[in-house]
């Protein structure tokens, strides 16, 4: 049952930036962390900035006993504690909170969905009853069950041309744990919703700086013309975190960094950095290009994995003066666990533009600081003019897209040190978001929720995209097999991963760029 992506025009698609149509957002997992930390704060900010539809409702669905009032109060505290607003304006909150209600129910209990349908039917506007965003902030093992139940209760159906209302399903990661499980999940969802009704989240796509990658590439001629194998020697993508797995040991034992970060966030950044220009900014055009790119990544055989993929696990160390225990000592982690908390890899994109250009990707937990960046290393100039000056400090140009936390872009080039001698020094041109646009940067979830309400799927992952990413990851996992971690695959917390990650680049005469920490 594959949809032709643009075969249907759905209400709400025309205005991609602002959600105009009244709708109800039902959050499954309403007492969970994500709801309090991200979802409600994002909706509240959208509300205070006048970006929510004139009429909307939010229904929290979860098993715990709560009243509307107690849930609202928890949500208000969540905003104060976790969001970019530390104090909530009482009047604005009251107006917003009037739209929030709590529905107690078990995800597997048909009656709870019947009750939900009754509650929605009680809303005074037919659009609030019929235009529904179901946000599944729950364990992926329950996604299938929830959509079945919603369908049985008459709340979710495949969209047909001419329908006056729409329903959309937003699903959180992890979307499966390998290709096969992702396919099964997709097959399940597609029984009751068309692909255009399914919004698979990768919160990195909601980040301003990640969205800016496309703008930067395709609206700046000087870079656009150099964005290829002729001018670029290699590309590095680093997403480093200064935290360990914390209380998520149980989840991480099942996931590991390859699935948790590489399969989604890093491959998404890679596809935006390397894809061909889409014919338009339509969701399907952009996603087609991203899928094409992922499909051009050279297959990793076990031999290639052994050579080009480095995994690691942190042991006790110090991050920014703070003592950290090892991964194996974390809560709910097997003391002999072989799960990776770090991955670095080299890959090639076998297409015309990138033939022969290595892409190095790395990500890990308990690294020295939190920073995500894309580093584009250009080729050097022919060393003709300055060949005689062998003590000259000449560096090839490098462009750094700083995705977080010090958001901005820097370009490195060589400058002559003032004076009579020929001495050069690498200097930089900087662009910083804060300096240029002020401190306000909406959080990723604000944008993503807005887009889901507006029905624009550009910032969400399409079925073939998620499946292609799993294929890549499955190839790497197959290469690792059941081999336990060797001694050289461990790294002390607070370092940049195992030495083998440095060796991976050293073998090509490159070094990792150390990302800029927060100011
Ligand atoms: C999540 C991962 O998707 O992204 C976490 O599950 C990780 O393990 C987080 O910490 C990082 O997101 P951000 O936005 O803090 O870079």
C-alpha cells in the first residue's frame, strides 16, 4: 500500500508555516518526561507567540490517576523547570491551560479509547473533534496497539480525497531497532493511516541550524560552486555529548550509540550536507533527495566495518572537573555490557559529486564537551608560490557549521601577518546566530509541532528514509557481530573516544577538528 506522495491534497498543507485549522492534539504518554520537558513547553511557547490555531485543545492520555488540574500544574512546573522560559506569565498560562485536559486510560484498553472519543465529541467545534494530531510519546512497542485502538474507536482512518477532517500520527524515535522491525512497524501504521498522515520525528531536523544547512548550501553561490569532490577534501560531522546515559541505562542497553544517534541524527545531518539540490522546497522533493543520498552510501561489508568503523565505551573519568563512573557501572546496565557509547566511522558516497571524498562521522557520550558541528575541509592550493618557504604555516580553507551550542558558521583562511617577513597565519570569519539574530532561538519541538499541525512533512522522516538508514546501520551491526569490545575500544570519560578513532583519520593524514565548546 504505497502512496504516491503528492497524489492527495490534504487540508492544512497550503500554509506550511502557521497552523490555522482548529485541531486537538492528543498526547499518549502524558505523564512522561518528554511531555513535561519538551511537548507542553513547546505548545505553550507557540501559544504565547500567537502561532497556535485560534481554537485548539490538548488532551493528555496516560495511565496514572490525575485530574485536569493536577496535570496542568505539573505541566506548568515543567515549563518553569525545563524550558527556555523560567517564569510563566499567570494570565497567559491560565488562557493556555484552559485548553488542556487529562484523560486517564490504559493504552491497551478499548474502553479508554471509547472514553477519549466521547471526550473529543464533547468539544464545541466539529473541527476540534475531527482534526486530530496523535502524538505517541510512548514505547515504540505500543505504537501498533495504539493505532489499532484509535482506528477501532473511529478516531483514526486513512485519509480520502474529499474528507473534511484529517488525523495525523506523530511518532517518536526509536523507530524500530533494525530494518525488519522498522518495516513491520511501518506496515502496521499504514493499515490505518496514509504515509502523508505519519510524522516520524527526528528532533535534530527541528533545530534552526540544521534547517539552515540547506539554505546555506543552496542560496550562496560561492559555496554552492565548491560543494563537490573537486574542491572538498573531506567532511567531518561530530555530535559530542558531555553527559553519560544517566537514568536511561535500560534503554541504552537495547539501543547503543549506533542506533540512538548515528541511525537518525548523524545520517540526517549527512544527507542535508551532501544531497543534491531538490527541484523545489516541497516535502517530497526534499525527502526524495535525502533518500537518494542515503542510497548512494557505499555498502559496508564486514571487512570495511572492521577497517572504517570504530566503536567505544566509556570507563570512569572526569568531564569538566566532574567525576563520572564507567558505563558498566551505570544503573540498569549489565556490568559486562558490550554496548557502544561512541561510534566513529568513515564512509564514501558513490555518486558523481562525492566520488572519492571521505566523510567522517563521530558521536559519543561523556566526551569533553557538548558540541555538534559539520566541518568541511577544502583542498589546499597548489604549493607553487610559497614552495620555498617551507616554514610557512599554510592551512587549507575550512568551513565549520556550528550546529550547537555556539550556533554559527566560521570560515578559515590564511592571512599575512603584518610586517616585512612572509609569515602567514590562519584567520577566521565568524557568523554567530546570537550576534546576528539575538538570543531567541525556538526549540526544535516548537517547530516540529507546528509543522505537524500544519501538515507539512518536510522536517519528518519518510518511510523509505528510515528504512534506508536502518539498512546502513544493520550492515555495521552485522560487521560487529557478537564480538565483545576489546581493550582498545574503551575510552576514559572526558576524552574524545578510543585512540582508534584518531587512527582512523591519521591513516588518511587527517585529524579530527575539536568542536568549539559553549561560550
Ligand atoms: C536523543 C538521544 O535522540 O538525542 C539522546 O536519544 C541524546 O541519547 C539526544 O542525548 C541529544 O539531543 P540534543 O538535542 O541534546 O543534542
